[in-house]
C-alpha cells in the first residue's frame, strides 16, 4: 500500500535526511549525503572541524533536530521529512494524494505514533492497555517464496487492530507479564536483573480463529541517527562486506 511504501521511504530517506541530533561516535564524520531534488549536497569531508553530534537541547524534541552543520538544501529536505513523519495518513481518495492511502487495516495513523519524539516506543504495561507502539508479527510453520517467515493465510504477516470505516477491524491484542515467565539473570559485571516475558492474547477476532500462530512482538525502534547512516557511501560498505565474506 502507498502509506507503507511512504513509511519505508521516510525511514530510509526523508527522515534520514537529518532527523538525527545524536548518533554513535562510530558514525563517519566525513560521510556524504545528497539532496534528491537539488543535486549532490554534502557534509564536506574536507571540513576543518568534524560535524558535532552533540546538542544542548534537553527537551523531548531533542531527537527531532537537524545537525547544526546541515547544508540549506538538506535542511529543507529534513524539514519535509519531519513534517511527513508527523503527518496523519488519510483514507484515499483525498485532496492531498501525498498523504492518502490509509487502510483498510492499520496499526497507527502516523509514523511518530510508534516512534514517539523520534525515540523508541514502549510495550503495554498490562492487558488493559492498548498495544500502541507495540506490533505483533504473525506467521505459520513454513517459509514464504523468499525463504522468510510464512504469513498467516488470513491475518497476514502482522496483526492490525484498526481499520477504516466500513471495514471490520481484525481484532484486539493484549499483553500480560506473568510472574511465572520472568527470570533473573546475572550480567557480566555481577549485577542481577529480572527479565519479563510477554504473554500475547488475541480477542474479538473478526475473520476467524488464528489457530495458535507463531508470534513476535516488537516496539517501534528509535529513528534518530539514520541521516548519518544514509550519508555513508555504498562503495566502502560493499568493500567491507566482500572482504569479510566468502565471495569469490
């Protein structure tokens, strides 16, 4: 669907056009980036000072700011990406074809709803809390045509709780954290931590029983730093892969 394609483009391009105030210190400070509309515009590798990856912004919007050294052309691209990231998708047809295409089933109506303030989402604390930023992948035994997990024949490869008007929603998912599934582990430094394990249940199923599918629960990951990753040229990445693999 168009909105899913747009989400992918956003995560890899628009948002990656600089939606990063912070990144790992291992990120290349000499990486280049290009503006798709205005031709190549780069964070110069020849700059006397490397780009700063530190910000003094301590608000919840800290991860939604561009790098201070971002060129004007890329800054405009970043702002467009940030706007799209916060946009609510709408049902087609709509006056603005750039943001229509929602449904018929979906989890949330905007990117930022699962990646709050460009950060990580969170799982429900109990069965009475809506899934929110949590997504449950579905599969059945076997593999698909590409060797990956085989989607559920009715509910697809992920469970969606919402739908557009006139289309019954697939159902509801709840997460519980039974004490019997928790365990305590000792870290390398000697500290002991208690790990919880989710218990996933599906309710109000509109299209028949799920028949005990394989499930994988995950929350929306952080998206800041993608701009720096997208700025790394392909060539050195390919060389590293080839050098560390069995390619002949």
